């Protein structure tokens, strides 16, 4: 893992996460797209090439952004890349039936810029995109509006669009020098806290017979989608976990 980030600028709170990227050149181009907009937190989950950060193709496509490659972090799973994140959004051209709320890059950026904790933007494999489980566990699904007759964007292009909107939103927040009262009083829940809440809630739903673990259907994805629309805060997560604990305590006593 990389050393602890000491940069306190708003650009340092945004993590660009690439999942199972197959082409080193795309990683280099992604680093270049990030650097042009002032971002540097690059995480790569289980890349095809172990030496992707020093691969000649990646270095060539980085075109001067090799410092982004040098400070990037390679991890084996998405959970490690999301450690400490308060908000995560997946980027996909393919919409899912049980996806979180679908937003434009601009709407995502506006929301992310107002948050005080780390934010993650997740991009999938060039050919297969993102696994459904990552999308379902995201708070938002970013869909880039494009020509419906030809909506294909390569990885670096998609990163450039999102990075540009984030830079614009961060600039707007910095210029106003104001923060919503809710940000000060109510901290957003981290991805780890939300995952824990879902696991706790699922146990409680099984205990009361509302969820059949042998035939769960789409109950938990629907619940995750419902909560994702609310923008969960830490205190709200604690309330749901408190309810789940009371349910489990009751059934354990009986």
C-alpha cells in the first residue's frame, strides 16, 4: 500500500479505481487524463499485467504523467481499494435492472464535491465492464450521456469526462467557500459501514423469516438500491444496525 496521503486539497479525496484493466496503455492514458484535471489517487484492482505501472506501453501513454503511475496502488480486491471511502459510484454505459440511482457525471460531481470524506469512482474492464456486485453496492451509477447510435467511450475518455466534471464542481465549491450545514452536523457513512449494515440487516431479516436464504430472489439488491437513493449518514446506519441488533437479540433469547 502507498504511504498515507498528506495532501489535504479537495482533489486528493477523489480515488479513481480501475477494475481488472487488461491493457497497460489504458492505465497510462487514465493517469494522463487524471493529471490534466489535478487528480492523483489511482487504484488498480487485479490488473492483467502485474507490472502494469512500469510497463513500456503504460509509460508511453501516460505522456508525462508517470508520477501518477509511480504513486498508484495495486490491490487484489475492491474492498481494499474502497477502504475509508464515504461515497462510491460506478461508471457504466450498461444499465442494470437493480442498479443504484443513475446520474450524469455532472450530478455525481456536484454531490461528491460537497462531501468531506474520500470519494471513489470505479471503472470496469475494457471488454466486460464492471461486475454486477460492484455496481449494486455503489451509491450511484454514472452514465455518460452520448450519441445513442454510437455511445462507445474508451476508458481514458470516460475518466476524462468524469474528472473534468469533478474539477468544475470542486472549483465551484471552493469559490463559494460555503459548506452545507448537513455536511458539518451529519457525516456521510463510509462504504465499509454501509456494507456492515447490510450484512447485519440481512441476518435480522433471515431471523424473522422475511428473507429466505435459500431463495433470496432480489430482496437485498432492492433494499440496497432503496438505501442508495437516501445518501446514508453514519447516524442513520447506526439506527438500522441498532434495529437489527434488537431483532437478533429477541430471537436469540427465544
